[in-house]
C-alpha cells in the first residue's frame, strides 16, 4: 500500500509511505483494539494496518492550492440511521469487491 500526503497549503511538498498493509474488518478479531484508537464512526468498515518499509518525499509544485470548506457528515448520518443488521446486509451486498473488481476480504 502507498499513502500519499500532499501539501495543499503552504510550501509545496509530497510525502509517500510505502509498505505492506492488511485490513481488519468490523467484527473480526482485533477490531475493537484498533477501532478504539479512533473517534467512533457509525459507518466504519475496516482499519488498515500499514508496516512502513520506505518513506519518500518529493516536491509538490504541481499540486494545486486548496482551501478546506467543511467536513461531510453524510456517511455518519446514514450509518446512524441503520441497525447493525442493516449495516451488515449492506456490506454483504455492496462491499465484497473493490471498485476494480478484487475481493475485499
């Protein structure tokens, strides 16, 4: 997995973290420990654990300058209206394959 962080304000800079990742899905062993590290999100589906093997920086001179407008609360509002059974059913119907067709695990 590669994580890329781009400076969209201030000095132009890009930071990339490369490594091996694994997913821990809601309800799996270890989920409660990992999820406890973050604020509760009703729509949370998985946490990715990345073992970083390489860190690299580069210029971000082509990254546009952007301004933050507002957080979206759509997912949290939708998920809060669902029962645990409805969330599980939705994930079974919609989240078994990635957008490029690979199994999500």
